[in-house]
């Protein structure tokens, strides 16, 4: 009897050792963000880390590129030296993709690019081992234009026959800034609306810059302005402050558009204090980026692109 018990105990112990040896090591993920000081990318990176840890038990490290490509390239090198299984990279400069891919390729570490889309050529450099996860910025631009077009006056709030607009742009390193600028207006002109650009400047996605640029435009053009388009909500929130300070009445004598659907912007829209925004789905994008990062870390090849849709948000 005693012998049987001892044998059983030994068997159980051996099974235990076997199970520990079999238990998978957590996937090590190195995440490079272009800069932590960005409202939208803060929501994105927090969700990305949480989802990777909770869903996959991954070992995640997130670093701040401080809006400097050299800093970020050093961080990529450190992750490679540490031997991460996969990198998720939000480039500072989209044009750095070829250099960053080359570093990772040499070490055999796959990359999921997010938020700042590299060129098609750069995305073809290492098939199955790199991909881009993002949203098509043309869509967000068109949606801003559509929100304005669907207003009863098609955006010509002062009724002078043209939509006189101000464009506050993001950092041109992100193709989102170029496409949103172009496609918001294209939607209007494609639908036969006459437009007139009064003012266009870069606010680099930052609320303070949005406020300052909108204040400058309002001082210069006053009631000539029908619409202020901002490439993102942070800048639109800044523009909102400037509009209020200038004593203008939102949706009565001026319209204001953003992109991202930050909570503060959605609150303003609900109160009729902002015209519209476009949901930049950080949950959908971060989950997709995490899913495909784990997939490639487990040896399954990647598609080149994974797209997540935008969605229009208006008072209705
Ligand atoms: C955009 C987003 C902006 C900013 C930018 C950073 O997609 O709308 O708010 O976060 O990415 O690259």
C-alpha cells in the first residue's frame, strides 16, 4: 500500500515537472510610441498594453519616443538586443520605416506598424513579417466633409454663397494630416459646394496650438469664417476655447469639426457646442494590432494591411 502511494506521488510530481516545462513562456512585446504627450495615442497605448496583458498574458514594455526619430531608433535597437519576440511601432517619422524594418529583419523580429502609415514600398520590404494596422485617413476626411455637407446650409453658415474655412492641421509626418486636410474639402467640392480657404496651418495635433491658431484666424477673418476643420479633436478642443473667447456661437454662426471622438469632444457635440467628429477607433485598432502581433510571434505570417473603420459622430 505504502509502495503504491509513493509511486503515485512520484507520478504526480513528474507530471507537474512536465507541465511546467510545457507551460509557454509569455510572448515578449516591445512597443514604441512616437510620443506619450498625445491625447489619442495615450488612449491607444493604454488599451494596447492592457489587452495584450489581459488577453494573452504577454510581457509588455512601452517606451516614449519623445517625438524624436533617433531616440526611437535607439529604443528599437534596445528591444532587439533584449530579444523581444515582436515589435509594435508607432513611428516618429513614417519615412524611417525602411531603416527600422532593416534592423528588425537582421534580427528576425517581426514588426506591426501602427498609426503612422509607411509607404507602400516600405510595407512590401519584408513580406509576412511586417504589417500596418490602422484606419484609412481618407475616410475620416470624407466623413468630416460629409457632416458639413449634410448641414441644412451645407456649411455656408453666413450665407454668402461659399464655405469659407479654416484648416488646422496635424503633424505632416502622419499621412492622416494630409488626407484629412484634402478629403474633407474634396467631399464638399465633389458635391458641388463652393469653398474658399481662408487660413491653413499646422498645429501638430496639440490642443494649445489649436487654440492659438484658431484665435489668430478668428482675429484675422472674424465672421467671414463658416467652418473650422481640425485634423483631430485635441486641436478642435483648443479651437473651441478660442471660438468661445471670441464670443462666437457654435452651430449658430460657426461650425467646428474634429477627428478621434475624444470624450470631451463627444460631450461638446451632445450639448450642441461642437458640430461633429469622426470616431478613430483606438479600441478596434489596438486589439487588432495585439492580435496580429501575437499571431506572428507564434509563427503565422502577416497580411500587409489590416484596416479598421472610422465612424461619423454628430449631434444626431
Ligand atoms: C492620428 C490622431 C491624432 C494623433 C495622431 C498621431 O490618427 O487622429 O489625434 O494622435 O494620430 O500620429
